[in-house]
C-alpha cells in the first residue's frame, strides 16, 4: 500500500511538472507574439520556438537537479535574447520557475551563487543586445522575486521539519520516561515483596521449627511459639495486602483500604518478632529522635528489617545490635552482628551479590542516601546506611 501511494505521489508530481512546463511554453510563445510594433523581428521564428521548448523541458528535471535545470533554462533564454527577442516577464517564465526551485530546494550559498549569476547574465545580455533600451530594472525585479519566494518556502519547510523533529523527539522522550517509570515502579514493588516475604517467611520457618521441637517436651512453650507464628503470618498477610493494594486501580470497588507504610515506629514490633525466632536484638539511640519523611522512614525500616533477616538466616549465634544516630543532616543506622560465622558470600558479601543487599542499596539511593555492607575486621557482619534529614528538618521548622 505504501509503495502504491509513493508511486501515485511521484506520478502526480510528474504530471504537475509537465503541465507547468507546457503553461510556461505557452507564456513564452505569447510573449513572442506580443512583441512591440517598433521592434525588429528576427529573421526566423523557429529558433526561438525551439529554445523556448528547451528551456521549458529543462524544468522537468528541476526537482532532482535544480542547478542543471536553471542553467539549461537560463542558457536557452540568453540565446533567445541574442536572436533579438525582448526581455519580458513572459519570456522569463522558465527562468523564474528555475530560480524558485533552486531557492526552495538548495541552501543559501548555492542560491546566491547560481541565482545572482543567472540574473547578471540575463541583464547583461539584455543590455548588450539592446543598448538603447533602459528597461533592465523591471526584469531585475521579476528575477529577484522568485528567489525571495523560494527562500521563504525553504525556511518555512525547515521550520516545519524542525517542529516535526521536536515533536518526534518529545514523543520518544515521553515513551522512554514512561518505560523508565514503569521499570522503577516494578523495582519498587519487587523490593517491597522481597522484604515482606523474606522477613516473615524466615521468621515463620524458625517459629514452626521451634514449635515442632517443643511439641512433645514443652507443650506450653510450643503453644506460645504457635501463637507467635500466627501473629507473624497475619503480619505478613497484612503487608502483602498493602503492597499488592497499590496495584489496584482507584476505581475498584473491591479494593481493600491500604494501611500506612511501616516505619521506625514499628521497630519494637520487629524486634519482638526476631526475638520470638531466637535472635537477641539490642537497640541504641544517639541524638534526639526526629520525625522522618514517609520515604526515609519506610527506607530505614526496610533496611533494618532486611539486615535482621540476614542475621536470622545466616549468623551463628543469632544476635544483632542496632544503632540509630540522629545527626544534624542525616540519620545513620548501623546493624552489627558480632558472630563468628557471618553471611555467606552468595547472599551478603561486600560486593552485594544477594538480592537483599541490592534492594537495600537501591532503597538508600532512592532517597539520596548511601549504604555499605560487609564483614567486620573483628568478625561478624555490619550494615551501615546514612539517610538525609535536612528536608525533614526544614519541614519541622515550618520552612519550605
């Protein structure tokens, strides 16, 4: 279909070019018939007719070869003037068409070189062949007019092309931005699901093992662990429902109400869940605690949660120390495990090859912070992150 349209366009342009050449040839012939009475007629009419036809035929190639077409039309017109014809607007029709095509399809430098050379050649030939005629100003204006029109058409075409290019660039930019936001949203949801599932499933697994171990020897302790297991699974279901809830559309009538995003205010609950799984967790707070922005608060909680999950999964014995340092410009969080056996290389080395450490780094970077994780020189493993607080401080002071 596209090929057919292209062929139709080419045939249409060719038909227009042929019709234009025919009209211009008739104009030249009419100009020859309207020669002034006092003018000296040429000895023969047929050379002028042949030259007029050649000048019009040259225009048929003006779309692909505007320079050659103009040279051919100008040469035929100059020869016509040498034969004795007057320089009239009708005689200049083919040359004017060639000048317009040249100015519209080439650059300014080419237009000036070929256009002004053609105009000078025609005016000089007219003055030489008719020294007594003082009518060169009129043909000069007629020859400069198509140059101006063609230049205006070229500039307008360049402007429209620039507008189209900017529109295409803006469309591509919007599409790339949309794809980038989709990828970021997918990564955010993946991090949330990983943190929720990994932490709660590890706790549930340890609690289930403890309940099985105490089932025959210590039934009361087994019942207590099972109650804690129920709370762990219920908490996991709540957070999964809240995470998946953001994927629902606002117009869904069956969408469940979303819970507030977790933050450091839920740190005691997190520590209690870890202790129920047999992990001893201590907390030290330095500086004056301040309210955090929702993004920083969620990031801080998820980093601590993932660090404790790694301790539960890999450290022996299971113990961790959390230090919260509220400085002037940042909140520094350190989760340390001083055990002899630390996180395996595949899950938590300093290179960050595990998904948990990758997620923690991405979370810290998303709010403008930084994170370091790796084995300690004295043994064990340590996760340290610094999250910015200056925006929160400004909001607390009442400034924007």
